[in-house]
C-alpha cells in the first residue's frame, strides 16, 4: 500500500471514530476515572431568548415562600441565575445537584444569610407570606426567627443543653417566666426526639452529646422560637446511618407543622423525605416537580443524567 493510500485510510478511520463519538449518548461529557462524568458547562435547560426556562411547575397553591427571578452575585461571579420557585406549607422541598451548583447559596437567600458575606448581592423578589423579605422595614433578626436554619455540621452553643434551647425564646421574649421557659425547652426537645436522652443532664454542655444528638439539639434550638420554615443544609452529611435515620424520621414528623427545605447530596435521602424536588445545575434551576416523578420520569436530560449517576 502506498503512503498516500495509507494516510487516506487513516484519515477515513479517524473521521469515522470522531463521528461515532459525536453520536454517542456520552458526547460532551468528560469521563472521570470513577466512570462518572462531568457535565459540560455549555449544557443548559430549555432556553428562551437566551434565558433558561425551568422544566416543571414552579408554583404551588397558597405558597409560604414565593421566589421570582432571583439572582445572586459574589463580586463578579454569577452564582444563582434567575431562579423562580414556590415553597408550600407543610411540605419538604429537597434541593439536589452537583457540588457548586448553587443549592446552598439559594437556601441562604431564604433567611438572608447571604447578607453576612462580603461582596454578596441578591436581586429578584422573595416573598414570605406575601411580604418582601428585602423590604427596608424587615427586621432580619425576626426573619431568622421565622425561618430557622440547621447547618451541615452540628454547631451547639458553648452552653448547657438547657441554655442551647432556651437562648432563642429568652432573647425574643417568648417566655414570661422560668416555668414557661422550662415548658418551651421540654416541648422543643421532645419534638426533636431528644428529651428522653437528655432530661437527666440538662445542665451538661451541649458539646458533650454525640454528633447525631448535637444535630437534634440544633433542631430543637431552631424550633424553640416557633418558626414557620426550617432550612437544612446537608444536615446528615456528618452523621452515621443510625443518626441519619433518626433525623429523617424527625423531618417527616416536623413537616406537619413546618415547611422544610433541605439541601442534600444523597438522592436516596431526597427520595425518602421530600414531596417535591428541585434540581440545580451551574446556578440554574433545571427542573422541579413531585419527588416521585422527578426520580422515576425526569423530563430534562441533565436531571436524568445526574439521577442515574452519569455525572455529579
């Protein structure tokens, strides 16, 4: 075979290989050593006039939170891009997506925790019971009493178990006397499933508890001020499976009284505890819907690829 024929054959083979690769369902995905893939940054949801349109129904009847066209900037970085979603009363909304996709950033918008970050800027509208949480008349301390938060790692105060729970009701003036404060502490610890484990050592430091107990103490502390919403930012990521199961059971019990928004990297957890699921990718809300539908019949390719483990 001549050199020209050989080069022609090689070129044809190369073209066919490239064509087959482009036709592959994995085209555009970078394969990791684990076999999982990273989604290309150019992939977007439905695009209309250059804007991403979320797949699914973002509204609910009688919403507690109503968020429209929310953008978040950290300096020049555009972290959240025109996200619109309602959060219903008595429901658990799970927010899932790859690391760095904006889940926790959006969660912090709901009680203005982003206000504490230098260079952060939030635009758009976030209504709580029909009132703008960014209104100049809004007392941020009162907002955070109405919208409690449980963080990724348990963070009890360096105080006794009793004082961890009593602190919020005391500073907000929710108890008229010690008897009423004692009742609030006991009720909150019971609702957090912790009372029977700590009732004989309320004077002990909150930090003396196990990791799972500390997280339940933080939940008790959050509900002691009678919030309307509880935000949970990966509340089980540092816990063992037994402690995680207790927290998940508690979430199911608490949703009868509170709206709960949970950020989780565990899709199994999202499927177990939530009624609605929102999938975020690169700062955009790609898809939202009933949890059963999202996990069994996702409508967007990115959602399907993430749920089936093709990237993440």
